[in-house]
């Protein structure tokens, strides 16, 4: 059991340097890079979801289905809070932290000025 856990720990730990080396050596195109980033983001989101909500089914036995409804409501409320705060921050200039967002903002301003 311990050997198996150690093996999978080594495999997961070594995947980052191997992936970095392959990326530098092969220089994949934008499409392959996007596919790999999407897969990695999905895997990370899945792991986070399991970590946060994996214990909920165990509490259903003692507390009933109310636990599931509370968790669903809390997840939706958390997502809405994040989106709302992100919008507020972007309205106050936080969008400038990324080049693509700044470029999009400048294009919108240019478009609005051309209509006047």
C-alpha cells in the first residue's frame, strides 16, 4: 500500500518537469498548448471539487438531504460572489493586470469614441 502511494506520488511529481522539458523541446502550437491547458485546468477543478465536496455524502446519512441543498446553495452563492467582486475589481482598473484585458478595454474605448 505504501509503495503504491509512493509510486503514484513520484509519477505525479515528475510529470511537471517532464511536461516542461517536452514543451521547451517540441515547441507545440497554440492549439496543442490550449488543449493541454484546458485539460490541466479541468483536472485541477475536478480535484478541488472532490476535496471540497467529497465529504458531503457521508453527512447525508446523519443529517439528511438538507446537507446537499446547503452545499449546492453555498457553491452557487460563492460563485456569484466571486463573479460580482471580479466585476467590481475590473470596473476599478484591475483588468489592466492582463495584456489581453487591457487590449480589449482600449478597443472598446476606441470604438465608443468613433461613434461620437
